[in-house]
C-alpha cells in the first residue's frame, strides 16, 4: 500500500502518558473529522479510560494495544499508519525500534525527544534508509525544539526574501518562561547524564556543537517549504564560539545565562542549517540565552539558575544524589495540576544579523505552558501536517526542514505568535 492508503492516517503512541493525554485531547479538539486517528499504548484498560475522557468525536477512535519496544510489534504498527507520533521516552531507552520501523516502512514520524545521543543515532543509522523509503523522521516536535528551530528558519526565510543575504550572529533569548518540566523530560535528562558519565564517546557527542549536522544530502531534503525547490549543495558549517556563563548585555543592562535547553536546541538548529538549501549563511553562528533581569536581582537570579542546573546535573551523575532527586522531581507520566498549567506561557526572541548588515528580530510565543499544553499543540499539529502530506523531503529531518511554513501557519491558527520584523 502507498503511505496515504493505510489503515490509519495518524497513530498517537504513548497516548495514556501525561503529555500523551494532552496531545490526544488537542487532536480531539483540532483534527478534521475525516482524519483517521488511533490511540496506542501498552494497556488496553488505560486506553479505553482515556478514550472515554475525550470529547464524543473521539469515542470511535480505534485503540491499539502494543509494546513498541518490540521490533516486530513496532514494524506491524508502522505498516498500518501514514504517520506516527510518539511520546514514549526516554527515547534512547524505548524509542529506536519504532523510529527504525517507520524509516523501513516509509511512515512519517514525529516525537518529543530532547536527547542528542538518540538523534545522533538515528541520523547515522536511519537517514539514508528513510530517504530511500520517503519517510520523514521529524524529531524534537515539542518545546524542544520547535520555537528555536522555526524561529531561526523564519528569520532566514525573511532575510532571503528581502535580499539581505545569509544570517550571521544569531541569538535566541528566552524572555519569559512560566511552566514546568514533565517527568518524561526530566527522565531524558537523567538518562543522558548517566550515559555520558560511563561513556567517553557519549561525552564527546554531547560536547560537540555540530553533533547532529550530518550526514545529510544538502539540497535534496528541501527547505521545509514546498514552494521553494531544492537548490545548490550547501557544505558550510555553522561557526560558534564560547560564551561566559553569566553576562550582562551592554545595551540593555539585563543579565543573561545560557539557556539550559540550548545544548539540544542548538544542534537541532545547526542540523537545519546543514540541511537547508544554501544553508542559513556561510557566517551563521547560533547560541541560546535566558534573560534573568536587571541589576543586582537579575545577577543573583542568573547565578541561582546556573547553580541549580549545575546541582541537578551533578546530582544525576551519582547514584546516591540521583536517588534524592528522583524523590523530589516529577516521575515519568507525572505533571502539575490544570490550574498550575493554566498560568504557563513562554516568549522567545531571535535576533540576527545578515551579510548585508540588515538585522532581524523574530518573536515566538504562546500563552500556554511550554512543556505541557504548548508541547501538545506543537506535536499534534506536526503530526497532523505529516499525516496530511504537508511539507517536503525525506530522511532524518527537523521541524523546519520537514514542515517549515506549513507548521508555522498551523501554529499561528492555534494562537501562537511567530512574527519577523526588521530591527532598526
């Protein structure tokens, strides 16, 4: 069967997990009634309970009981679907059989991974396989890394359309961030720290800013926007330099620290640069920062942020302290109550210079908890776009290179702000 002639248009795997339930609720509210959606997980009882909680439109959605860590079961599921979206992490532990099955079957795939090691493995082992079958393997379809990836891509597209040339120094600053980290995200962080502690090669990958930039046949994956055809092969790598952990912006006087998710978002953005037709510019450089405020209070807040992240990272590396953190932090499948999530919001700003000297400022924001409702919308809309055949390309891609303008417009339709303007 062709990929568009399968039993299901979209299968949501891990539907009964915390973020999975939110994604299922978004699909029930936002998916066209003609889209054939199935809910998948290991427990038939929990799947039925979820279905009964959803709006009536979802009461007839098929339920698929499956353990996607089993290669044969994952292969059977992939063969039945046009697109698969999965929330089952940590992906380095549970995710490879399903993504490999999708690459083999020509099935489009979206996930929420924030794990460099997992994406590095799929790039190395599955990129060419997915290109051959036509599968679009799209990682990082949640808060990491859709705002970063689409924000930079949108900036580069506007600069290109204006004739301003490629991007040069490009900085994403987190202006506002209210919300929590899911237990699954924390577990992914935990597993990467554990892997790096016991494996020199893993530590080298995690320290490599270009860890995800290849392989990739530049100019054949498309720009992520089907309106622009593939062009010349791009071979330049993004350049980078070290930045101090706590800096004061000389123009605004505001204090900034490296954004804790930049260690994953940065490699995803650089992969997009490597895959895009012509790239984002031969002098493209990228980093992510978090604004902690002005004056002494801002400096103290920045120092506290760095100390907290350092303590968590060190704590995960050692068994006794990891056991303490495990009792304090949310476990996989856990998350905050609705009233707490309702206060969530995020605002991120990309500023970029160009080869012509023109500067751009791009805002990506939403009045949604970034790790929960916001991520559910981003994953749900990415999956619906894949199921509908929107976007372009094949291989192990990124949100911008697989879906580009299609995903931008879908998110705008769900109250996300994605705006670009020239910066005076």
